[in-house]
C-alpha cells in the first residue's frame, strides 16, 4: 500500500461566516454612524463602553468590532433610528421609504 500524501501548498484559510446583522467592512461605516449620532469619538467610545484607542483602530485601520462591541453598536443604532442600506451603510431610518409609523399610516388609509 502507498502512504497517504501530504496536501501541497499552504493550507486553505477558513473564513468564518458573517454574523447576521450589520456588516462592518471598514472604518467609514463607524465614522458615519458616529456622525449621524452627532458624537465625538471619545463620546461614542464611552457610549458603547470601549477605549478611545480601540475606536481609533476601527476607524483608521479598518479593524472591525466583534462580539459584545458589535452588539452594542447595533443596539445603539436601533435605539437612535439608524437603518442600514442593503450594502451595509448607515443612513437615517426616515430615508428608507418612510418610517414604520408612516408606512402603517399609508396602509390604513
């Protein structure tokens, strides 16, 4: 019998599936969220419970929030009325075909 052969080349990198919810591909999305909220970087960092340097890394270098930090940002966006386009970019919720209240009023009329 022949010996099993080793795979050639580098091992394939396993890419985890994206978590459902917001997609943070770059720091621009975090900056836009912060601008829509009207918060400074220090205020935003304090609001979601992180260090200011962490926020700076996200915004400048594209490091992405994970786990608890990601959930904090999602909750802050939902609470503040920030929605996301199909491409994952934040916009005020009232810019998406009306707010849920406006849609309900149109349906009942």
